[in-house]
């Protein structure tokens, strides 16, 4: 009798043909899922009751996008297959399908994480897709595998396929726990990285070994009190926030920015908090004004004796690429995200060290 005849988790329709292929749900140990959790219908980044309390109704939709979601495990299987059950995702003109709806995979066998594979969805898929990576050469050994989930699509279910009889173990802990929490705009969510592993939070995670939670909500991060109160309740190593892009006017930004900070600081007096305006090297007058509003929150905290608050300005975030690091003058490319990560890493490292 086959195991798929006993346990339906192992009975997965797939186009992948490999000897001994056995699929397992990523919700079953020893797989470990980070940044998202399954609510019985799909993976989520934010509780439904919190999303429903926001002014912007799109937060509830975007909270089901799996930006920052990862599954990790250790194996010596000669291949790794994936099967994703997800709804159709329309193509958008400024971002790749591999980023909005695809996955990518990194492996670590003692020498740091290395990119291995992008699992690309077919155009116009309707209910999910599958893919496989065959290890060879240096990768043909016991290794830690990280699979990053889509940045701008829902995932209803996800399965990983390994060769039957191969070793499957839980992943090592991240070097930095509890997670770093990021809150902000579509850039925070990952627009417009070419694939999930190239959003700036994943770049930082690979460099510093940080677990993290991505609470970027495209066009819908308004600095709302309900989000500040939720974030303030989380156990986290540091908090990074940037919703300058989504505050409709400078007046909206000024009305919400310091109160948002104050709610989190009141709940967690010693938490490292990094404050950033939008990543932009060359700025118009209104953008300089908005940056000044964000900086004012930082300076007020310093004046109050806060020793765990940090500020990274927009030009610093894009200093490696100037105005050449965006898709359209707004959304970073992979180079733009690399520039952001390089600006954030030393500040975050210092904050975590304190």
C-alpha cells in the first residue's frame, strides 16, 4: 500500500516526474513556516479582525498576499519540488510574474544562503502551478532550504515534494529572534522586485540571519491606530516603518506619523525602531517636506531621551543607485532594493547589538 492511499496530504496532482516523489504539506512538521500562518482557507499576514478595523478596505485583501512568507527545512533529497494552490493573478505592467505570483529558493550548506531556483508560474494560470529543482555539484549534500512565497498573490495551500526515503529535518533557528517587523507601502510589500527573494527584507534576512514579518500593504498603509496597536502587541526584535508613500497628503502624514510611533513606544519602551521616509535620491520640495515630517518624529523621540530610535533618510536608501534604481521613478528594481538593504543593514545591526 502506498502512503498516498493512507494520507491525502501525499496525494497531490502534479506534472513533475521524479523517482520516489512524495509531497507533504508545509504545515506539517518538520517544515517550518515564517511570516504567515494558515487560517483554514489561505495564508495570512494579518488577522482578519485587525484588517476589518482599518479605514482602507484593501488591507483585508492584501493581508492574504504572502509577502515575506517562507518555508524552511533541511534535506538531502536530490530534488525539491513545489506545488502551489493559488488563485489566478493578473499580470501587471511594472512587475514580473515571478515576483507577484512565483516563488524562489535559496540553499545553505554551511557557506551562507545561495540562490538556487525561481519557480515561475505559467501565464494565465487559474488555480496554481508546480515546479522542481534538481540538485547537483555542491548542492548535492545535506542543506537548509528556504522557499520564499509570492509577494503579491494569495496561497491557499503549498506542498513540498522530496524523494521518498531522503532525510527531512527542521531548519536551524534564525540568528535573530523574535522577528524584525516591517510596516509600510507597496515598496515594503516588495514592489517591484524581480522575484520574492529580492525584496529588501529578504536581502537583510540573508545577510543578518533575521527572521521577519512583512506588513507592507500596497497603497493602503495609512498609519492607522488599529495597525499601530496590533504591531505594538507583537513580540519583535526591532520595528522598521515607512508609509510616507501611502499618506495621501503631508497633512495626513503629520497627523498620523508621531501618534503611530507613540503607540508602539508606549507598549515597548526599549524596542529598537527605525524610521524612514520614501526611498528617493532626488526629491521635489513636497517630498522634502514629507521627509521633514518623518524626521520630526525621530527628533522628538531623541529630545524625550529615547536611545533606541533611528532615522534613515530617503537619499541614503537609494545612494548606491541614485535615480537609476527604480522601474518607473517610484518602485525599486533589484538594484534599488540592494541599495535600500545596504543602507538599513548597518543601522539595524547597530540597533540589534544595543
